[in-house]
C-alpha cells in the first residue's frame, strides 16, 4: 500500500489494519506512527 493511500484512511481504519498485522501497542500510536508501522 502506498503512503498516499494510508494517509487518506481514518485513524480507526489504520488501527484495525495495524491490529490485523499484529503490530503491538498500535492503540498508543499517533496516526503518523501507525502509517509508518504499516509500511
């Protein structure tokens, strides 16, 4: 997924994606941090 696509998503969507990917502590990350964790 491209950076521009991730930026267009709402934080709750990014959080769901991060949890699905097994990123620990995702609920404590800011939007920008979530985006880079998903990349």
